[in-house]
C-alpha cells in the first residue's frame, strides 16, 4: 500500500505544518540523499533518505489535466474567439447546448452576462451596521460579498470560538464562572468535539476555556447597572439606517453612557482605538437617539474594547478606550456611514487589497486583485 499526499502551491496556501510533523521530508531537502529510483509527480515508491525509508513530499508538479466536459466547453469557448476555429467551435457549442449539457448553457457563463447599466446610484433604502461599514470601507468588494451572504459561516475555529464566547455573554449576562464554564463545556463538545482527541484540540480547548474565565471575571467586575446586548436602529437619512447590537452599556451617575465591546481576536493599538470605526458608530448611534428623544439614547462618555485574551489584572493591556465623540469625530462617523451607503447603492465594488484585509478573506477566488481571481478582472 502507499500514501499520496497532495497540496496546493500558491501564494495564499502552504502545505500543512503537520506534513513534517508526521515524518515527511520535503523533496528539496532530501534530494542530495535520495537512494533508489523514485517516480515523478508525487510517486514516492522506492525513495529513501540516507539509506533509511522515509516518505518524501515531492515538489509541486503540473497535473496531467484529465479531460472532462467542462474543460472541453472551456476550450471550445476560447477557440470560438479565433478566426481559424471560430465557426466550427460555435457549431459544436450549439450542439452541446441543444443536447442539454448544463455547462454549455449560455446563462451559466458569468462573463457572457450583460452588465447592468447604471450611471448613477440606485435609489432604494439600505441598512448598515458598524461592522459592515468598517468592511465596506476597508474593501468594498469583500464588504459587499459578505453582506450578500457569501461568507462561509464556518469561518474557521477562531471565528467559531468568537461566536461561542459572545453567545455565552448574551445568554448569561450576570456571568458566574461556574455557570459559564458549564455552558462552555456543552457548547464546545457539540461544536468541536472531544478536546482529548488530539494535542491541537486540547490546546484550542484550553485557550477558549481561558477566554471564558476572563469573560466571567469581567462580567463580575463591570458595574451592576450595565445593560446587555442592546439592539438599536437609527435613521441616518431618508434611505439609510444604522442597526447595531452593543455588548454592554453602563450608565454612570451623570446619566452618560460607557460602551463596552468584547473581542476575542488580536488587539489594536492605542492610537487606532481613538478612531476605531465600530466604537465611533456605537457612540454616534446612542448620541443620535438621545437627540431624537428616544429612551434608548444617551450622551456618551467613552467606548471601550475589552480583549478577553487578557485577564482583568492586566487591564492596561486588555483595554482600548475611545473618548467621547467630538464635533470632528462625529462628522467622521457620519461620513463613514455616508460613504458605505454610497458603495452599496453604487454600481462598482472595487477590491482594495491590503495585508490586513486580504489575510483571512474568503473571496480570493472572486477577487481581481488576487491571482486566483484574475478571471474576474
């Protein structure tokens, strides 16, 4: 018997770190010591390293390109654009279409669709959230595709853990470490399985468990008058509405609001927190509701990001505080909403590549700024 391990070779994906962990040697490392007549393109038979049997990970090699109906149709469509084979290729495509071959149906060819002609912005109502505004401003294409439901719900273990933590904070607003940990155990086993199944599972479980313990400490320390999971909807103008869900709001003795938002990811810098879009828009929403006379509205004093990777004892490391909105920062918040709404109502959703935005983006294959998405450019 033999084992063939394959991987994708491109700028966004690398062989798993476990390839070496389970004993494989990369071919470029093993080449000087290879003994025997190894095959090509992943055939590992007969290869040994330094005289001892060792599985070797072959260098990337082109696939043989098995012919299939989709490939045939693609080649015919390409040939149909040429003078030499154009007529015959179009005739063959017609035959395949009449035969009912799905891939030959023109309505399935995305590049054959006629673009909607829109010289001006579309006139309809849109709703945005603080996170969608941030996404649309960072990269309109990613923000639009995500808002249309294109993002996978299983966005990786880190995203799932973040969802789990926020769910616990919403279900148990008064905390209590024992209660939170009991619920965490149930949720973890249902979502991720037995943490004893592997070393990686155990490490992930222990890290998530520490987040829950830190959450319990913060919930215990926050003032008793804190409101939880406040959902607000604020009209920006006749066609734009800002919807937001705020993790925690504490009302101080002067009847001013302090906003708290739990984060399970990497923290931003102190400088970045002063202009953080989500915090800015949370404050803007509460202030606007206050001016409208809504009981949900308050003048704000601050907005605070709480990073649960760090315990209460290291609050200087775990907190990023944005002061109350000034006239300038309020105008900036409104401009952000205006620009995000304009993007949604417009005809173009350009890609804006950056290291931070592209690192975990799920739309690389649809992005004209990435090699995988060049067919869309």
